[in-house]
C-alpha cells in the first residue's frame, strides 16, 4: 500500500523538541529590517523547491517567524511566537551554524504544516 503525504516525515531536526509553553499565531507579512536573525533552515524536496524558515527577534524582543520559498507557486506565511523564554535563544556560532534544540514543538509543527499545505 502506498504511503500518503501525511505519513512521511518531511523535516528532520537535529535535536528533540524542548518542553515549552510557546504559542504560534499567524500574522501579516513583516519586514525584518533592524531585526536579528536567530534561526534559519532550508529543506529541499526533489522535483519541487526549497522551503525556508527564518526566525527573527525584533528590538522589543518579539519573535517573528517567516516561512518562505523563492518559488512563485508557494505562498509565504508569517507567525509570531509568544511565550518563549528569550534567554533560551542561543547566540549564532558561525562555526556550527544555527542550533535547533531550543525550537519548540509548536513552531516545528507550524513549519511542517505549511510545507505540507504548499507541497
């Protein structure tokens, strides 16, 4: 029997998700000028396109997530991540890149849901 799209793990994370009380709310598009990028990833699917997720922190401390692709066929989505301990966000280590051990399950789930809807 063929597997359905929902039965495949579309993304792979380097770590287990942390225990967190975060909430993800969809928002309108935002401009990241003046914000600090605290996480980024890209996933490629054969015969399709790259899907990207970036998380930005603004000057007030808000965390904003953008799911995007350069493909014209993929709709971008933006989210605000609420309820996170901002002290848990690691500083970027240019030798290792972004770490995902601090990314809560609700954020991971929002990204995977977007990929499934746009795939």
